C-alpha cells in the first residue's frame, strides 16, 4: 500500500464543460452486452482531459432518424429545455472510455441492456454517420492524501469508469476491484500499474440490479485499513447497500466512500 498517486491530472473545474457536435465513426461489440461507439467531429479539438472517469451527457435524437439539436447558446441546459419537445434531444449520462483529441475521436461504452431505454436502443442500432451530441466532461475521483488502498465496486455501467481509474493508478498503490457482469464473456482486461486484485461476479442470466451478489462479495472482503478509499457506482440500490456496509460494518468514514447511483432498476434516467 502506498500513496494514492494518480498518473493523470487531478479533477478539473467546470471550465472543462462544453458541447460537442459529433457523429458516429464506428461501433465495435466489445463483449456480448457492451458496444464501444467511437464518435468523431472537429469540436473534439477542444476536448479537455479532466481525470480518470470523465462523465458526460450524451444527447441523442428525440426519435429514430431525427436530427440532434445541440444549442450553442448559454446557459446550455436552459437552451436545451427551451427546445420544442419534437426537437429536444434525449439526454443520458455516460463515461468517456477513451479520448483521442488529436484524432478527433472519443469512445463511449454503452451497456446493451435491451430495448427498454432510448440510449441502449440507440446504441444497438447506431451506424457510422449518425448524429450525436456530447456535453462534458467532469471527473471526481479524488482520494484523500493519506489513502492506503483503493476499493472499486461496480457493475457493467461503471466498468468504463473503473477501467479509467485503474489505468490512472500508479505502481506504488494497491487496488481491489469488484465488478458484476452477466458472465465470463462480459469481463474485460483492466490495465493498471498498481497492485490490482479483480473479482468478477456473474449474474448468469439473472436480471441486473439485484444488490445481493455485490453486497455479499463486499461483506466477504478480508479486513482492510480504514484509510482505504472506496468508490462505488452502479445500480442505485446496490450502491446504497454497499455504502452502508462500508460505513457501518467496515468503519470507513463517509468522506472515504464515494458513491454514485448510475441507474435505477425500473426507472428511466429522466423519471
Ligand atoms: C456518471 C455516470 C456515468 C455512467 N456511465 C455509463 C457508461 O459509461 N456506460 C453505460 O452503459 N452506462 C453508464 N451510465 C448509466 C446510464 O446512464 C444508465 O444506464 C441509463 O439509464 C441508460 O439510459 P437508457 O436510455 O438506456 O435507459 P433509461 O431510459 O434510463 O431506463 C429505461 C429502463 O432501463 C433500465 N436500465 C437502465 N440502465 C440499465 C442497465 N445498465 N441494465 C439494466 N437495465 C437498465 C431502467 O431501470 C429502466 O427500467 C452512467 C451513469 C452515470 C450517472
């Protein structure tokens, strides 16, 4: 265990936030339930590195085949809300998996969770040339200076962020990762210079969003130093349950547990 040094810049301020008008360059099915969509556009010349888990808003067509209106007036979200409903884009939150501004490219990994959500539906059908907007980015991975180790807990939706965080950790730290995916084919190699221990949990066809699998794995962890920094993201009920067990049963202070509900079983992001 060492200091919590990251190999990339610390989280940036809000001046990194801006809109990007982009199109789909290509799509690759990375694992059975995940599509990596590469977006391209001249706006990416202005892309700013913000940290290891850049989160952004993705603006999608309000109906299949419709244009994506990305306002260029500020405040940006007031301008989006002021659009007539027929032109107002569908907005969802995603993580930039990789950015190559010099090549004007950005990768986003979309979980293909079925046709019940507009973003998953859009990703399943996306073709080169399809229009898309992005507004971002922010990153908030910010462990306290005396952190002795990192605990990253998540599901398919937080895997892009976890991959970014592990890649940013330096060789002097250790990290334990617990991720739930559907099956072995949904696992991905996680690059890291750190001393990494990864536990993959498999739903094996069960409906995603049941907290028990992840919760049991967290409860089964051997004792760890209270100066561990825990980052938990994924389905909301799972995140809440894991946070409670880390704070109440493992004595981590609230400041050492970053938690973020990425989606909620049975609810759309804009519900
Ligand atoms: C900071 C942040 C970063 C995120 N990064 C990513 C990312 O990189 N990749 C990614 O795929 N997602 C990511 N998400 C999660 C993503 O925003 C949600 O899954 C979102 O709900 C998907 O929108 P949708 O239109 O497909 O479904 P919605 O219209 O929001 O929901 C429709 C239905 O689908 C269900 N649903 C939503 N997501 C899932 C899922 N993953 N599995 C099963 N059922 C689901 C809902 O419960 C609802 O019943 C992130 C979320 C946050 C807050």
